[in-house]
């Protein structure tokens, strides 16, 4: 069932969101979705690195601590490219916040 820009189903614990374009993470517009197979179906999604950056963007720009914890969870459970995240964080003017992310990641590992 559609609810605004989301599709929800009562038997599924998450929703699909279709944000207005262009797809961006912070100021980065060069986002490349990855294909994820679910059974016989294939869907496009953010890579683990981009999922982590997406949550960090919320932390960087709105100081949302839950988003920091979600970024750490993604980085703990999926392969992420920390060099890419660091370079993006520098471009966003958030290197100090990136260091806080790294500190939290080390603390919880």
C-alpha cells in the first residue's frame, strides 16, 4: 500500500521509499545503486558504503545520534569502504564528525 513516498505492507517490518530525484548523499550526486537479489527478484538499493554515508549525512547535518548509531551498525555488519567515506566526509566539511564515527565504530567492534 502506498503512503506518500513509501510503500508499506503489514507483514513486512520495513518500507520502501522512493524519494524525489536526483538521488544524492549530502552533496554527492554520483550515486550508483547496486543490484540486490531477493529470491528470484532483483532490486536496486544503496550499497553498504552509500547506506553508511546516507546515515552519516543525517548525523553530520542534523546531529541525529540515532543515524550515527545506524551508520556504525551498517559498518559493523557489511563491508564498507572507509576511505571513500572519509573522502566524502572531508568534502562535506565533516572530518571531525567522521572521526567521531570511527571512534564509535572502534568502541563497538
